[in-house]
């Protein structure tokens, strides 16, 4: 810090504006250091979340007098928003209610009176010091915050005008009255091309500026965005992309539907185009399925992003023309396919654009959905983030998972992290600077959204009680310092945060309760009893999720039916046959989830001994059947293997090959441990460079089926983005929307600390809202549950 001060003072500034200044550093270092050099100043804390940092402003007393300092909240939930901003935010509850703790300092500085002219009127300057909201996808938020700052400065400037007139009338030889100079400075998290800077320099941001478009936060105002090209195919594709993207994220769906209907009603393309009937019919068919293009099938370059780029950068240059022609050709092909009765899954345009190898070998041709998943650990540990983000971009790692043919991720978590939602050490995210200011849950949401963009499902796994402690002393879901109620609170928070994310499909209640019992009625140790209560609690918050319950370790003392001194932690379901399964409020959501490993992890298990079992690993099938497969089938319970893996050398390679065959023989899905190369006793799918795959492991796992998430979504009835469009129909739909809004139940909002208004997340889960998710999330889990149980 002294070095920074030395650099600053080398410029001999009259005014010094600082951001991200910790209050302690301000009081103990900056304030005394600057006051000792003739400066006066003030520190303003950010609002909310217990932040101890903020902004600080200093003025050299010999140059300027600080007449007044005002603090301006830049949160968009202010009741006194200027009318234009209030109108923009009127239909966007997630933005209006968001807790955005950024602030600005507004300073009125008065020039020190010149000695040679004691009667001259000192000039005044209005200065704004700020640190705008940081999220990379929130330039529209920063633009609105900039508008708030300018509004505050102009209002103050207007207040000063009469006062300045009076002073100048009294002054001898005073200049004509003029408004004070305005200066806006600070960390704007923007560059010269961004909308916030355009607003400052020109006073205007165009309605079609790309910074109004949706980022991952889904906080864009509803503005009409003109297309860069006028061909009917381009218009249709671009408008449909907007429509479906809005509806896909369950944000003001009915408003978008009405807006799109209005667009078609007045569109030359719809009324006069050569493809009039085909366009209207194709629009309905494309709209029902376009989410597959947007979220699951993944064009090499997102059609929606390309459309928005063309809209923003439609200049008369070769690149813009080439891009427009490319998208027009694609859009025309999609419309042509739709008019011919082809779905997007059958579309020639889609087949030409689909990435090689991602789905070709994994087409879903039955009602059974197969998961080939990976665990990606790290967020449950001290770093509070999935491992590897210090070396690779999160999007790159998730892209690798998809390219290798996996269709699901399991994210291990810790109770204390979920409840405290800590900030993440930036060194943990060295390769992801855009993520470095996120908190734990915000980062997890970003990971979930990136997975959704690759068509990957996500399962949340409560892996530890405390990030710093594993394993626990007693192998239970609570301990002396952390009661079970904290586990329950953590799951409530996770459900409220992630239920609205369509690709989060399951909750793994607690990892490997090796010290518990099963079905003996012991209130302190009976895992089956407690898992039923905990799972039902989670289902209250998110009724669509699957609830995974892992098995025991040794279980009860011998000779209890639950006793198994040869079971891996999480593998023991022996007492399911006698005591039954956990009783959930929705029994069909239950999935039993064993964990098991080979001799590379624990070679002391007697059934790995080749001397005793010369037929190893063929002796393993009956053991696995006894430990979990037969009990699950006897209870008619779904089964999903939650962990298995190893180094894949020597006997461990033989064991894994045999278990892969066991999965295939019994049509079981599984999550492999792990993506990470830094799992000490197992290694991972990736090598130490976090890039190259372990070729032998990958070849072995590629033989397991992995259903296409895109096709699974289509098979359960995709949602409708828009209905048949006609003048009479439009009026009926508008009436229906108004009636639906009047019938909408009133809900009590969660506390500020429970609100999750990031990236398409919704704060309520009303039945009406759930309808918007059908065909993606709400209906997806039923075929999953049917497919994972290993039964016809």
C-alpha cells in the first residue's frame, strides 16, 4: 500500500478517487497519510452483504474545498428511480428487486479563492466517484447505474444554479452564470465501446445497442431490436431466437408471446413473403423445438449470438455481409425443413451445423434415458470452487466433458459453504478472471448455466459438513458442532437457488454416511428414516428433482442384516430388503445410489485376493448384486451408481472393465469419479494438464450409453413458445394473460439473503411458473427415473 501511495503522490493530484478501499485500510492508512499531506476526504461503504470495502475521495485543501458529499445508492430496487428507468424495470422483477450494493459519492468542490482576485466567484465542480456493478454479463445494469449517477449530478447542478446567479450578481466583474463542470470517474467496468461510456459521452444509448441484450443474468429490458437484414428468413429466425430464449428462461413468457404475435401481425415477411404459409406453420414448429438449437444441440457458434452480433454490427463491410449471408442461409434452411414437416432433430440444416461426434453415437432410440456422468470436485473443499479453474476456463472444461460424450456432472458441495456463501480466493480462479469476484453460489450458478449450454445435466451432491473436514468423526449427517438442521437449511437454499435451472435434475442428500444404520428406528443413526424426512423437505422446495440416497458403510453391528464389513462407504444397501426404502412425500422421486471402488483404492477387501478368488474379477458380479442390486430390485427402487473409478492399471483395470460390463448387463447409469486429475487414489478422466484425456479410461467409458439430453427433452413434449397466430387469437391470448395474472397467488418473498436473482433464476416456483418449464425440467426427470432403475 505505501508503494501505491508513492505512485499516486508522484502525480501531485488535486483530487484523488479510490475504489475497492477496505474501511480498515482507509482509517488506518489512507486517511492519516492523505491528511498529513494536506488532503481531506471521506470513505463510503458499499451497501449490503456485510461488505467492508467501498470508495474514498480526497481533495487537496489548497486547491479545492469539499463543500458537500452526497452518497448515492445505485441499487435498482430504489423506490425513487427516475421515470425512464422505472419504466424499463417495470416488467423485470428480478432486476428491480436485485440486491446490487454498489454506491457512488457525489462531491461538490469549490475552487480555493485566488489571492489576486478576492472578489472573484470561485468555480465549482461536481464530481462522481463510483465502482459500477462488476458482473461481466451486466453491462445493461451498469448503463442504468450510469444513468442514475448522471441524474443525481444534473439534479444537484440544477439546485446550484440560483445560488450561483446570486453570488455572481454580488461579485465585481463576475463572468456570466454557467453550470458547474461535471466529472464522472472510477471503476466503470467498461471500455469506450460499451453503453455506459456512450451514455456519458453522447448522452444516448440506442435501443438496439448490444449491451441491452440478454447476458447470463437475463436482466435485459424489453426493447424492440431492429434486425440488421430484412430477408424474411432472417427476420423469422432472429425473432424466434429472441422469443424462445425468453420463454426458455421462464422470463415474462406471456409478454414475449404477445410481442411476437404482434410482430408477425405487422411483419411484411408474414403478410407478403413468398413463404407466407410455410413461414407461419414453420414458425410454430420451430418455436416448439428451437430450444434444442439454443441450449442442447449447440451450433458451433450460437445462432442467437450471431443474430445479435449482426444486429449490433450491421455495417457495410465484408465480414458483416458474410455473417448475414451465412445466418440467412441457415435460417432459410430451417424454415424450409419446418415447412416440409421435419422437426429440428430431422433437420438437414441442423445436421450440417451439429458438432461432430457429440451426439452422433449417442442417439436416444428408446424410452430409457442413460446417464454417463462425471464428478467434478473442489467446490466442497477449502477453495469453494471446482478444481482446475486456476488452469483452464470453466467453459473449456465443461466443453471437454461434453465432447468426451458425457451427459451429466455431479458437483460435490459442503454445508458450511452453502450457508456462508463465501467469496472465492482469486488464485483459485486464475484462468477465469471474469469469475473472480463471484461468491460461492454465484459461481455454482455460472457452472450450471455453462453446463446447460452444452446440454449437460447437473446433480448437486452434499459431500461434506465442513469444507475443512473429511471424513467426519462419526460418519453421520451431523456432528457436535453442526446439527442436522444446518444440513436441512443448506438444502433449502440450494433448492431455492437451483430449482429454476432446467438442467439441475437431482439432489444427492449426503455423501457416504458410513457410520449410520438402516431401518432400525434409531432417531440418531437411522439414515433411511432421516433421508425420508430430508428428501421430502427438498421436494417441498423443488418437487421435480430426483432424490438420491446413498448406502451405508459397515452399517449396524454384526449380526444385524445391515452389517457389511466388506462394503465400501456408500455401497451397503443390505437392509433395504427387510426394512424398506426411505419414505419420501413423492416416492417416485427416490433413487438409491451406491458407491464402490476397486483394488487400486482398497486392496485389502478379501474378494480382490487372487489367491482366494482365482477367477477375479468375475467373482465381483454376485457381490455387487448382493450389496445393492438385489435389494434395490426387491424394493422396486431406482438405482444410479453415484461413484466408481480408480487408476485403471493392473488389477484395478480388470476390476473397472468388469464393473463396466456389470453396468451394461443391468442397464445401469453412473457417475464416474472424477473429471479431476488431482484425485490422489483414483486420478481422473483428464491428465495433469487439465486438457488431455486419459485415453484408456475414456475408451473404456465410451462403451457406456449416454442419452442425448436434447432428444430427451424433445421426447417428453417440448413447450410451446407461441400458439397459432391470428388477429382474433391474439386478442383471446391477451385476455387469457390478464386473467392468469389476476389469478396468480401472492407469495411471501424469501429474505434478502435467500434471494437468488442471478442468471435466469426465479424467486418463486408457483405452479403457473412451473408450466413454463414443462418439456425441459419438469418433465425431464420422469424418464430419467424410469431409465436408471435397471428394470424394464
